[in-house]
C-alpha cells in the first residue's frame, strides 16, 4: 500500500502546499517514477536524504517540539514529603494566630515600630543619632518590663540572673551574725544586779544616753534581766547614726577613711539630693556601686583597698573607747575584758556597710519614730516590719505600742539587679519589745501604831 500511486500523489500535493522545497520530487506520470535512484556516495549525498539528521547548521524558527507535549513533573521522595509535612504542621501550630504563611515558606517580617524613622543607606547623621536614642529608650523600657515580670512577690528574682550577681544572702547572714554578737556581749557584761560602779559620778547622765530609746529607761537600768536589752538598743542606735547613715555631718563612709571625709561624703550627698525620678536613681546607684567596687576591689576573696586604711583602724579604736566610757557605769563586769569583742562588733559593722554600698540595689536600715523627731518608741506595732521578742508572753497583737526598738530593720529599695527603685522590700524585720516595765517604787512612810508618851512609858 505504500507504493500506491494515488497515495503518493496526494501526499506530494499536500507537501507542495506546505513546503515548496519538494518540487524536485518526480510525479507519478514522469518516466523517472519507477527509476531506481543510485546509491548515495559518502562524498556526494543524495538530495533525497533527510536534511534534519546530519545538518548541524539548521536554524529554522519553527518550534521543533510539539506544543502538546508536557514536561516531566518532579516527584519528591517519601522521606522529603514526610519532613515537609512535619515542618508545615509545626509552623502552623506556632503561627496560627499570626496569619497565613507565604508560598515560598519565608518568615513573615513584623511591621516596623512607628517610633522608629525609615532609615536607609543614604540617611543623614542626625537621623541615625535620633534612631539610636529611640532604640535605646525602647531597650530600657523592655528591660524594665522584663525585670518586673521576673520578680517574685518579695522582689527576689524567680531565677538566677545572668546580668548581675548579688551578695544579698551573704549580706543578710552578716547582719544576723552582728545582731547575735551584740546581744551576746550585752548579756555577758550588763546582766545581773547593779554594782557600786553605778553610784560613781560620770560625765554622761542616763537621760542623755537612753531617753530617746524608751520611756522607762530608769526601770531598764535597775532591772537585772532587762538591762542588756537597753544596752543592745543603745549600741545599735550609735552604729546606725555614725556608720550606716550619713545624714549627720561627719557620719557615714567610715570604710573610706580620709577619702570619705574629703571627697566621697560631699559628692555622695550632692548627687543623692539631686535624684528626682527612677531613671536618675538608677544612674546614681550604678555610679555608687561602681565607685565603691573600684576603690575596694575583691582580690582572691579578700578586700584590698586602693587607699590608706590606717585611718579606718584608728577611727574604730576611738569609737570603741567612746562606747566603753559611756556604758561603763552600768556594767556588771569589767569592760576591759570585753574590749576586743566590742572592737570586733564595730569592725563588722564597718564591713557590713561596705558590703551594702558595693551592691547596685539600695540597702538601708529603717528607723521608726514616735511623736517627736528623736523619739524612737511609742509608735504602733506592724507585723510585716517588726518582730516582738516577747510575742509568747503577750496576747493579742492588736493595739500594741512599741516600747523599745532593739535592732533596726533592713530594707532594700529596688531589686537585686539595680532596677525598679520605686519598690521597697523589708528583708530583715526590726527586733522590738512591746512589754512595759513597771516602775519599782520604795514605800516611805511612818509606822502605824499607838502613840507613846513619857507618862505611858513609865506605867
């Protein structure tokens, strides 16, 4: 059927209409129709050869590939399909509230903060400076918010901070040891009945020394068991006024020696009075902690001051001698035997003040007052800030009045990392007593009986 002349004629007619280059083909009626063409030689190819097989210079503009032919689709492996599905499931759970993901799975870029300007490569220096300050303020605000969220109910961080390591636990332990040492020294040298030493003349009267501590100071001085409580309250009042506080002139910054008298105390007073808001408070306490740590660095677990420490030792000896001279009339034993213990107490107080100043938070002792400025008794009892040493002997706490404060309370302003200074926390409660001593009065009067006369005695 392939050699049918009718089929060949129709095929040639169709090719001539679409491709004029087939005119050289012989027709059916031509005498050369049944002529067998010669075999093509390798040097002279026949014009009937396929021009698309060996011609490398073909440059037709027609599409050689058919249009209805589809490309081979890429089929991923089953492992890749499972990993892609797992990734989409995890991302859909985390981003279900943020919106749909993009087609190419690129992360969604959050919108720019309205407080930040549009800064590009060609921005001016003023624009860059403005953005720097705005980003800094945003960072500080976020840091404060993070500090507030990470604080517990009492201001202690819920987890260990990686920003700053605080010595708060060591500070509280040193304070408890100092309290116990003062209580032990007072009981050892002032417990028992009064001796003849109390009747000797002395420079300072009992009213001058103890009237601001309690109303019944005379009863405490005469009582053999409660006299050490009054001595303990007096020692703490002197330590707080001369060492821990710098309100009075020439007080505080004892650990700095002459440097504290000449430089640190006036600068500190000026800067502390200039604090008006929380930001200035953070800057002030950061400067204070940095200055103290540079002046007294800790090397191999020991403090090594960068200045002369001899004036500090001289001040401690003078302060100890002053305390012994004022308290000697009411001692039941010779204070000469206890001067070393008193020296240790004063030295521990100076070291405790130094440790408090080295912290970024503001640690301070709280003193409660009554109706008068120098009256440290007669105020209400607050269970959240005070602890009554006679709690077992007394009944209801409601309506109590503090008769004497034995030791002040320790308060921390701000958290341990040196932020949020508008919050205060009582770390150690104040030791107080609400028991009122009864005054012992001697009964003086004439004996009751019959009146004797000269005549009655003769009979």
